C-alpha cells in the first residue's frame, strides 16, 4: 500500500462516524488565532502549506495535494488564501472549492471582505469566490465578510520615528475590527455551521477611527502625506509590484470615507455573533503599535 493510500485510509478511519472540521491557512494571522481556539479538539484538523507538526499539508497552488488534504472533512473553514494578483487568488480559491466538492465536504465557511470594501483593489477575488460558492450544487456555505483589521491599521498608520503619523487618510475613517473577534466568530460558525447556511454576515468594526484619533492614541501628531507621496514611499520600500496599488488603494478608500460605517451596536452581525461587546479597535491598534505587531 502506498503512503498516499495509507494516509487516505487513516483519515477516513479517523473521521468515520464523526464530523470533522478542517481549517486552512493556520500559519497566517487570523488562522493562528482560530487554531488557538480549537486546540485540543479531536474533531478538528489544521491545514497549512507551511511545515507545521500535526497539520495537513494544504497548498492551493498544488491542487493535486488537495484530495488527500480534504479526505474525511465535513466542514471546511476556508481562510482567504492571502495576497496576490487577482488571477492567482481566484485560482487558489477555485482549486479549494472544487476539491471540497469532489471530496464530499458538506459545508464551507469562507472569510471574505466587508461589502463596504468593494472599492478596495483586492475585493474582486473575494466577490468572485462568493459567486463561485453560490453557484455550487453540492456545498452549503456561509460567508463571513470581515472588516479590515485594527492590527492592519497599526501597519498602515504606524507613527514614524519623528513623532508624526503621516498615513494618507485625510479626514477619512475606518470601521476597523479586532482580528481576535473575527477569529472567535469564525470558530463559532464553523463548529455549528447549519444555522448559518446561506448567510452572508457583515463584520465591520464597532467604531470608525480617523487619523487624528490614531495619533492621539499613540501620542503623536497627525500630518497626513499625499497619496502620491505614499506611492513613492511604498515603491521604494521593496514592496512587490501588486502590493503598491493594493496599499495605495486601501489608503484611498479609507480617505474617501468608503469604510467608515461601523457595525450597529447590539443589533449588527458582529455583536450578534459574538454575543458580547466587541473589543475596542482603538485599544487594539495602540497595543499593536506598541508591540510592533501590526499587519
């Protein structure tokens, strides 16, 4: 018996008579938080293309590896497959969904992008993936439209050594959300997906943050640069070609006010799925800046 056949048999035996959840992308920021919340469960398998003890190899750029990775899986938590050109991300997500269909996965939970983010350069791949899921004839699905992370703000709007915050946000605001809150929701939905079948949840943050507030929270002065200056700075930083318009476009969407609408207290999806008040994104931002962990 080949190693591949033996592994498939083992996975089938492990999952026989039980419901198995596979979480992809557990080496990423959101995936790590999800994995921490699921640690110790014998009905959960972690997946990543990075070497990780105890995890299945899940590499969307290698579709031939996916049948073995998805064997015996009942629910798949598909964490969006990272940055890349649109065609690259679409190909990854299509490979994952197609493999899930062939493997007999019953429910797929996908971490998408907030509907307010349609002006962002990377929205297209998310919307394509949502459309691909809605067209599936075998999968039940749930879409978690995540707002931009408060931790990402700590990267986009980190104060400089000169004591100024120069991110080109103009007077715009961002309804940022703590990544930990999104991880908690993903876990709750993925462990009991049936009540959420066919649902699209909007998970914007509880308050909209502007440059002046971010500066005050870090004891700096707000002196926004122009988008042109930001483009030059990012281009000179060694960023990949696709990252330059991605980052500049994110600044532009925030500055234009397209991401400023927060979740509705007590009745919005974020509050409802958490069952509690969400974390304060301004506090999360300030903590990430202080720890140098923004991303």
